C-alpha cells in the first residue's frame, strides 16, 4: 500500500506512526492512497476498520474505500 499524506510521520521505534492505538490508519481529507484514491471524508468505522468516501482518479468517480485495521487477526479474516 502506498500512502501520501500532507504531514510527515513521526518515527517511533523502528517504524512509522501511521496507525492509531487501535490499529486504524490515520487518514485526513485529501490524503492520497496508492497514487489513485483521494480521501474526501469518513463514511463509517467498525471493528474491522474504516470506510472512506474517496475519489478514484483512474475511474474519475467517487468510490467507497475500506481500509482494514493493521492487526494480524483482522487482516486474516478480511482475506476470507
């Protein structure tokens, strides 16, 4: 996954601080994801992750973008 935000992440330990304490990705309006999606707003948040309204620059249309929490148990379940 590629993430292009307006702010520079703070280095914590050996990694970067892209997630909050619950494992959700920190996303703000107009952040770019995968050089394709521009986040506009959050639609909802649940136990598996978050759903955002995003503009798909390839399709030139708005889409719902679901981002799973950065925790092994959620990632495994999301692949089923």
